[in-house]
C-alpha cells in the first residue's frame, strides 16, 4: 500500500483520488487552504488547473501557490 498526496482537490484531483483509493492506497488531498499541512505522500501528484501557473511543493513539504494578481508566489 502506498500513501499518495494529491495537490489539487478539483474534479481531476478527486477523480485521481478515487482511482488511487480503489487500488487500496491511502490518499490525502490538498487545496489552497492547506497552508500548514505537510506533504507526506510517497507519491505526489500535481492536479491543478493548467490555465494558471501550478502549485509547487518544496523539498521541505511546503506548498506554494502563485498569487493570482502578480507573477510572485505566495507560500502557504
């Protein structure tokens, strides 16, 4: 059994989570409000919209979402 972290809890993130869980794995979903939640998955899937820059996960497990009104990132 593998622990999977999915960054993005929209339609695609939820669909991927359902398939991963059906395969007997554990899943955690992240959205933009999960600012202090560490990413602990052995596998990390980025399932964010392609219409804007994607979220980033640093090696320390912190998630960074780009600010909507500028090109700078907002670390959560």
